[in-house]
C-alpha cells in the first residue's frame, strides 16, 4: 500500500516576501507536505502603505513568484477578505493547516486574530511564527512588567536577554497539490498604474526582491559598513545600508541582517554597535506601536493634544515639492519624490522644518511619507515623526529646533547633496549654498540665480518661525 500523502498546508504570505529564513514556510513544508503559498490583496487596508511601496510590491511579488515556481510550488495571488479567501482555498485543496508569520501593527493583529479564531473553529490547524522583528513585544517587558518607553534601557535589555536565532536556509524544493488553484494575474492588480510615471527613476536605484536585498546587504558589508558610524550623518556620502525598504516588505529578515553584520570580521566595534543599535531602533518602534496602537493618529504624550497647529496648505505644498527656499530641506524632499527614499539625517531636518518652522501637524507629514517612501513602515514612520515633534516616546525635546542652514553646513559642508537634488544651485559656492538668500548679489549673478525666479525665496524666516514655535510650546509644556 502506498503511503498516504499528507494534507496540504496553506502559507499565507504578507510582508515576508522571501524564501530564506521564513519560519512559516519551513513549518508548512515540513515532512514534504504539499504547500500552497498565497498572497492576498486584502480588502481591509492591510498591504502597501502608499503609492511608492505599491510600486515596490508589484516588482517584489513578481520576483517571489519566480522563486516559488522554481522550487515547485506556484505562488497564488488572490483578492478579497482574507478569511473568505483562506476558507475557499481550504475547500478547494483539502488543506488542514494555515501558517503565517506574525504582524505587529494594529490592523494586521486584528485581521489575524479574527482569522485564527474562525479557522480554529473550522477545525483547521493555525500557527504563527516570529521573524519580522527581532523581539516579541508581548513578552519583552520591563522588570516591573510594563512596556519600554525609553530606547536606551530597551537596547540594554535587548542585548542582555534576546537571543537572535541563526537565520534558516531556504528550502531548495517544495511540493504542492496536484492541481493548484487558479491565481489572479499580477498585472491586473494595477498596483502601480505608471500614468503618470512618477516613479520612473526608482528602477535606477532599487532592485526589489529577495535577491536585491541580499545584494544590498553584501554591498553594505563589503563597501560601506566600515564608515557607518562616522559617515551615516553625511547625506552626500554612501554610508548607510539602504536596507530599510527590503526590511519593510520582509524580503530579508532582520535576523539575517543582524548576523551578517555582527559576524563580519574586520568591522570595528563602533561601526558594528552603531548599526545594530539602528536595527534594534526599528524593533523599538514596533514595540511602541504594539503597546500604543494609535501611535499614527494620537500624540503619545497627550499634553501635545492642546498644541495649536497651523492649517497652511500653501506652505505644505511648498514643503512637499521641495520649494521652501531652504536648500537642505528642498534637496531632501526632492530626493524623496525622485527616489522614494530620503537620507535619515535629512528626514529629521525636513520633519523639524514642517513641524516647527511651519507649525504643521506632524500627522500631515507622516501621511506624506507613508505615500512617498518605498520603506514606509507603520511603526517607524509615526514613531520617528513623533520623536521629532517632541510628542513621542523618548523624544527629542520640542525646543530642539533644527536650523536648516546650520544643519546643511554641518552635514553637507561642500553642498554636494544639495547640488545633486537641487540642480539650479549647482554653481553656488559651498560658502553660500545653504543660504542663497544671504549671498551677495554678485555671487548669485555668477551662479545664475535670481531668487524668486530660479530658486524660491524662503517661505518663512527661520529665526521668527523658531520664536513662534517655542511660544506655542510654552502654552502646552505644563
């Protein structure tokens, strides 16, 4: 008598678009069990956070489909309510188990909890696995049993108590059902319409997919990491990992990144520690979101609820288009639009400018970033915006108002970053490039700049804007 074929398991794929170090995948294909990998275009708001990430997702799903096809189990694409889709697949294939890797954002948790309860009620095995972040927020608590609210003790406790497991190898071969269910066509989803093709330059910079993530990690370790601690604040230099977009959609696991960097011989302790701290900051943001599910909508520090924000669409439009008259701010916003990314130091500068110089609600900036960043993240985005606003956990104090001119002079001293993204200032000398509004007429003439025509005049006076912001803060600081 031939052995009975084990019943299939469904692998529900979300922001884990990878084969390697995928715990749910490994569990699903255990004992050569047929596996049915499915990505569901959910109808309840889970999925890409904005247009830039939708561009990325379309390409990443194509690469993932190729990887699964190569291993013998075609990736299914389905649309609809997840529970309904999963039940339909179970009925069609006879699957007896559904596996997934955990989500930690509020909407994802709500969807997964409801699906798990319903499927268990259907007598279906359900199991979820870790791997999207490095710690489990529900279990990683302070000595008094609360959640962490300050990063330094979070980091110290992390390195003392968290064991980051070695990444698991990708399965080389998968088994699937004799007749896989029909899949929707990725092109029909129209994730990135391409008209107008505002992301036309993305492909020059990014290679979405698991292979692209591994190539980016290898390049960082081989060519960049040994200058990370000193160079990471200089936007004109190649000194950051550029892994955030790959991590955001799970094309590479944080454990893979952790062990690759931590195990790199010849990398100084300073560079290693600084990078790992930044990786764990991502975990800290998820920790905050898990314990404060309304982080994207509500001030973590409620005293800021009384802060009087300005409604100023004209200024917001100038900020979003990189037309503020402050070159370092404009360079950052134009980089974001052109490349779907912005250097981390410049993110802080542009956020401070919107919040404190323009007095525009941090939530408006956070929504813009969600739509335009390829690395848009439901935890890091609001946590970092609230950090700059002073309303968040372990936040920079509100009275720390970045001077965009001084920030430019300090971190882009030769003006190379500004010239790259604000080409109308290409001929400005370094001495004046961060404050063309203070440059002598002959310098402007020689650079071919007429303020207000070739490059905008400042939309606010920073000194006056700073005074206005600090005055508003006085009313709520308590």
